[in-house]
C-alpha cells in the first residue's frame, strides 16, 4: 500500500536533525535546570534580535502570550478588541479569557484583515487591534500604527503563522506594540510540544510580562501582582534556539516548494491566494481557492493518498460557542466565502521535492475531472 502524504509531518525533520535534538535535550538534563534557565534566556535574546525588537518573553503557548499581552495593557470587561474571524480559535479565546469582547472585521483578497473596514469599527470602547498574519502572509499595518496618534490604541500582531515574514522590508512582530508567536510543532519554527513568545520594545511592559508569566513573581517567590503559570520549558527553548538558525534557510526552501505548486497547477477553479505586495511570505501553509466543491475535492485527494489542510472551515463568528456575540451568516461575506473555498496543499520542513511533484500530478488529474463536468 502506497504511503499517504500528510499535510504536515516532522518525519523528515527528524531524519535530518534527530541526533542534534537528542544532544540538546541531554544538555538540558545535564544542566539540572528544566525551567527559566539559560536556554530560555538565550532563545529570548536571539529571537528578539531576529524579529527586530528589544525584548522577548517566552511563554507556554501563543494563546497565553496573547492573553498576557491583553492583561498587561489593562484590558477589562467591556473593552472591545478588533480582530478577524478566519483565524485560529486561540486568537479569540485569549480575548474572551481577558473578559473583553471580540469585534470581527471582514478581510481582503489576501485573506487578511481589511484595514478600511477596521477604521469604521473603532470607537471609545476599542482597546486594541489584534492583526493576524495568516498562512505566512504579512499584512501592511502602517495605517493602523498611525491611528495611535489619534486614539489610545494598542496594536498587537498575532504572528503565529508568519515567523520570518516581511512587509516592506520589515519583519512581522516588530511593527506593532506587541507581538505573539506560536511554536506549535506544525509551524515553520516549531517546537516538539507547546511554546510561544511575546516580543515588544516596551521595557516596563516587558518586565511586567515576565512577572505575569510566573505567578506575578519578580524574585524570592513573592508575588507582586496577580499572575499566571505560563513558562516555556528549557527543552523547547534549546530546540527552538537551534531551529532559529535554520529558519531563513527553511523559508527559502518553502518558497521553492511554493513556486513548484504555482507553476505546476493550472486551473480556472483552483488558484493560489494572492500575496500582499512588497512582502516576503514565510509559506507556513500553501493556501489556494477552490471554487467548486471544496469538500469533495479534499475527499478525492485523500482517496489518492494526499491529505490537505482547511484553515478555517467555519469562521469563528458563526461557531456555536460565540453566538452570544450576536453575529449571523452574511455579516462578514468575504470571510465566509473565503472559508468556504480555501484549502492548503501539503508543505513541511525538509519536504522531498518528489512528493511535491506527486501531489501536483494527482491534483491536476482531479482538477481535470472537475473541469470536464463544468
């Protein structure tokens, strides 16, 4: 039986780097320090330098990274946070955990927040805007940053899918007031477990966030503020520190894969989602629009041994958990259409190019079947 091609796997990464990872894990074991040690300090320093910020605070995951940012800026019940609905649930979970109200904005042709729609949603309850750089596509947010001169707003970048992406030559995560990154294993900079990080240039908030992630403790196990348990462990930090040195090389290789997909697949019903202008995309996912029966297309590919990713099938404003927010079908038409049509082909670290060729061949066969019926 032929092996299935997954939408993501760490198999080829481990073939290349397993011995290095085991060596790093043993170094952590030998140090006797499993939490809040030198590995995390080094990674925080290296990652903030890579992104282009002065400070970084390692966390247990990106959900809590966003939550801690919201707590650090004083978000309270009744405050509104503007974000998109075609994002991972954690973006909104963090807002709800902070007792704030998510306000959803429709998206543009790139699948990213429509800045023009944001402007009409801002009011005196708006505390922050969480910009989501999706699929590895960076959003141009200079207009949002300028708004801070007119109204006290905090701009937060959710960079969980965009490590190393750039817009107008500047890396995501260094443009807003704060940024949150996920190092979930599937990411282009992924751990072997949960991990996340906050980046900022605000020294006072940096110190406050360090306290918040560790029960509110500064030193001597005395809590200065009401804090939380949100620490990145030393093993994940050690592995991420090594993988960070390979990130730009990884992004370049993913671009090779992306170009093969785009050049090898030709169809009027299947097209890559356009990239933002003046950008370097990190190609976390390979998203396409399929304008026929997306779910049938996905099933036919699965029957041929190719698994795909749909991010995200149901927009958050239409999920049962968030009905009390008062949204209904049709409120965000571009978002809803996007979620009905988006599908991503497999891409992962060290993916053999012969797998890409096999996927292209089978995708084209199935597309021909659809187009013949139209």
